[in-house]
């Protein structure tokens, strides 16, 4: 990744006229992780978000959401350069290793390299709940200050601190983290500025003694991790065009997976608002079966099938636990069912609370979940590369999901937009019920079973959808049966295959959605007021769905124009959040958002030239 952002200018990638300035790019952060934990590092080299012991755990570093005492240094891990006037940040090419360079007014400069170790060791993947930081002088005589202030229980508990010759232990009732370092411990403890004359290493993680010097350990970890990510990226079947964007998106999606269970989180953050002061603050550190399907499909398109294999294990447990009954749309990464929503005593992102922990959506009936389960598993019945492909013996478990999809395909639900106080028969939910039945018919034929019942049901549901969601008065499919409103989920109709993308009904629906929901090059989910009023930001994945629909309809030049504009809204290291302000290009919502990163991959795969055109 070559994208760089400087404190006094704009990023190098994308059009200067469309990319927001640094003042607007409020989510100027990079993500590091290892499929166990993940951290966000801001442009000044501060770790402002890191949850333990896993992605949905207690944010030991929570400065992204403020501090109970309003001290900006609490809940962060900063390495500050005295007199800093400029900063730039980028990833080491094709890795999840982040490099931040800070420059002072006198020309002194330093480089901070951050990563979470991930590589194979003794036949197993080594991915500890650890953050490794190295800082080295680049020029001049830099003076730095280290501020390491972990907090526990959502910022409410200050740790007990003990020190040794080359370590510091931070202890609370439920957790202890240890810093091993070759930096002067007294300077770290007192936050005393000192001259940086050589590379210093900081290893923060489990309360375990290092077997070697911090510098040697850190060097080995970064070298092995760099090798892992470059080999992983090398195996991706990337398109000719947009390669950097696709590789960065793929690595980011990988970092949103929990390898231990196979779960895939929607984002690594909670409570970053969808718009300023909107109250639309949600905890996205859980596994939505809908979002997970889109992630699996995008990585499958790049020939990275191991995520699907791991997710199938998780999905199999969900299917087993629900035994053909109601399936909640979102689960904890350890298969927790009850994600009871509460608020934490943090001020919130830029002071915009509330900070929510948990998500009420676990109580919802969202009937598209059944289609997303089948779609998430379908390829595994056909893909001969898998170590453990699905077969005829697995079919009954998923058939039970299909039975449920058929039973509820015309029943009211909260819909994919998770409306909290209104239920309708949402077209998008019925669409995914049809997809479940259609794929089960295909799977049944493939494994040698009678597909007649599944095909008959699929045809019945398809006819119901095309009849009851079509509104001749608006010349478009509506967001609910016998409805009159539009929403962007209708753009998925061609993608899942229920209708030909050149069918006049679909074309007119796409054009009606554009007239009503598009602002410039950005698409809103819907325009009608919901539980929190009228939306104020565009939902990034909806724009990607629009791009896909245009391309399928044969309007590739138009699709490419929208795609180029949208990826220019990525932050300085190629990441997207959930929402974009169409007027400013500012990113809003939880970050990085898997839906949005999926859109980068899908758009590139559909719009890129073929490799034969370059060779």
C-alpha cells in the first residue's frame, strides 16, 4: 500500500478533489491484528483501541471513545515525538504491519512499526493476544515520551502496577497484561521525555516472561509475521485492476475473523456514530450471519477459502443449536446467544455517546438470516479443494434451515436494516428465503437427492416476491410486500439471481432507487424516517450494490465512475467505515466495516480488465 497521509495535506491516492482533507478524515487510523485481537493506531502513533482477551472484549485501550476522566492520555498507548509537526502512515506492502513516521520541527524523525504476531509455529498458528511496537530514530536527535495507560472495565478501573528489570505488569481482577521492553523502565513509568538513540521494542501481552531480549524477540516476531502476510497475499487471485485496494481489503477482512471459533465480526469497534450526534451508535463486534456470508463470498472470489472452512465450523454449531427453529441474526464470537445491550460510562467518539456494549438485534426476527446461512455454506457442497467438503450427510441440517425459510418467507420481520419498532414483510427478507430454497434445490441435485420439493417451493416464493413487491404506481419493486417505499436492499435482486439484471422491472427499480436515494455518487439505505429520524449519511455498501447492479446491466463505464469515486473515500491506508457523508467525504460509523471492504473486492472483480488484456 502506497497511500500516505500527511498532517498538512491530503493523501496521495485518489483524486484530490474527492478525497477528504486530514481535518475531515477523522477515522485516520490503521488496523493491526492477528485473528485473535485487533488494535487501531491513529496517525500520531497512538494505540487508541485494543480489546482483550478477544475482539468483543474489554477495551484496554479505549481512547477512541474518550475517557471517564476526560484525560486524553488515559486508555491509550502513545509514543510521542517532542515538537512533532508532521506524520505519515502506511502498511508494509501486502501485510498487516503498520508503519508510522513522525517528524519534528527541527527535522528529527522517528518510525513506529506496529503489529500483532501471526505465523505458523510447530505446526500451529501462533497468534497471541499481543501487540508489538518498535520505534527507531530516522534523523536528527529525536526526543520521545512513552505514555502507556491501559484501563480496565470500560475505563472504570486503573490497574495495579508492578515493575521488574525489563518489564511492567498491569493488573486488574480479571486480567493482567505485561509490557516487556528495552526502554528505560523509570522513563516509561514517569512518562519522562528522553532521547531515542537506538531502536526500542515494546511487547505488550500475556503475563509471561520473554525467553530472549525484547529487541531480539520483536525482530523475530515482525520478520515471521511479515513473511506470513506476504505469503498469504501472494496466494490471492486478485484482478488486474485495483490490486492494492483489493489486497488491503482482503487482509482487513481476514483481521475481522476469529480463528479460534470461525466467527467473523462486522467491525472491530462499537459506538462510532453513523452521523454526528445521531444516536445511531451500535456495537458491531459480533458475528452477523448476513455480514459473514458476504465476507466469505468475497474471500472465496479471491480463492482464499480457509475463511469459509473455519466459518463453516461456526455455522454448523449455530445450525445445531437452533435445531430447525428460529435463528437469531447475530451471535457472540464464542456462540453467545444473549448479547444484552447496555451502556458504558465513556463519553463516546468525539464526545458523541452513548457507548453501547451488546446489541439488541439478537432479539430480532430477521428472516433473511436463513438465506444467508444457506448461501454461506453452499459453495462447500461443490468445492473440491476443501479439506472437508460438505456432502449428502450434511444436507439434512441445512434442509431444516430451508424449511424455516419457506415457513417465514411472507411473515413480517425487522428486516436487514434492523428496525426496532416496526415490522413488515420485507422484500429483502423474502428474497433471501427464495435464495435458500433455490440453492438447496441445486445442492440436492448435486449430491444426488430429489430436488423437486425445493425447486417447487423456490418457484412459489419467487412468484410471490415478483407479484407482491412490484408496485406499478412507482414502476419499481418496493421494500415490502404491497409497499410504496424504496430501499437499497432491492439492488440485491439481480445479485442473488432471482431476476435477470436486464429485466425492465429491475432496470426501472435501479433507476428509481438512484433518483430517490443517491446523493452524488453515494447511496442511502432508505430515505424514510426510522426509529432515529431521517438518515444523514450514505451507507457505503449500498453504493457498492448500486455499482454491481449497473455493471450487471451493462453500464460499466457509469459503474466504474462511481467505484473510483467511492474508493477515493478510503482513509490514508485504504480502509472504509460503514458510512460516508456525501457532502464532505468524511467517514462515519464503525470501523473498519466488513460490508464496505467486501464492496471494494466485489467491485474490483466485476469492473477490472482481464489479465489477458495486460499480458
